[in-house]
C-alpha cells in the first residue's frame, strides 16, 4: 500500500498487519484517503485470530475484522462474516473522523457507520413505520462530509426507499415536487 508520488510504503503484502495482532497481510483493495493523507483499505490477513480474515483498516487501526467485530446494534449480536469488496467497501470522511462499510452478517447485510449498524437487511427499516423487513440494500455510501446514504427495497411489497443519515428522503410512489 503506497501513498502519493513519494512512494511511501505504508504496509506490504506478507508483512505484519499493523493493528491486527499476529496477522500478516495477504491482499489490499479499495483504498481510501482522508484530506491529511491518512490511508485505509480493505485487506486480507492471515494468521490473525482464526485463519484468514478480511479487515477494514484505516490509519494503522482495524475498523472491522471478519469473525471478530460485532457492530453495535447488529441483529442477533453475531460477528460480521464478510466485508464487501465493492468500490465503497470502506468510506472515510475528509477529516478521518468517521468510517463506514458494508458488512455481511449471518442474517443479511448491514450498513455500519462509526461501528454501529444503521440499516440491516431482514430487519424493518428503523423509524420508517414499515411492517415489512428489508429485502436488500443497494447504493450505500458515505460522503466526505459524513452524510451517508442507503437505498433499499422491502420484502413482499417491493417498496423502494432512500435514507440519508437515518431519515427517509425518498420513497416509491412519493410525488416529485420542486426542491425534493
């Protein structure tokens, strides 16, 4: 993992995984950087805890580790089983104070911001008044200023919605009005 044109080596494949005791890096993907140049990524770690794990890592610290991290508010209280490898696998704000990632849980997927589940599939959308559980999450991301978004669809009724920072901002069948 290299930062900027000065070719500063931060972490190396097969090198010790900083912030993951007993682990060595096996791969890097999805790099992120805050405004001050601190970097993060999703990486593979061998030898940590039990076997090969995927971690979300930022500025020398593990944000989340497969099989270890239990996000606050996770349904069932189980550790994450995967950290998704999409281009938005790990997001960080410009000031580096907030992180977000999409976690695979034993009961579905969860959008995790600052270590806490915000939205989780197979659960009812918090604060929505819906009675149907979420079928899938899509289009989740966090902006550089910390605003986060998740789009999703409910089971059975197929009702689509978009949430920003925990508030529904658009729903299927809503009227489109100027300024919305």
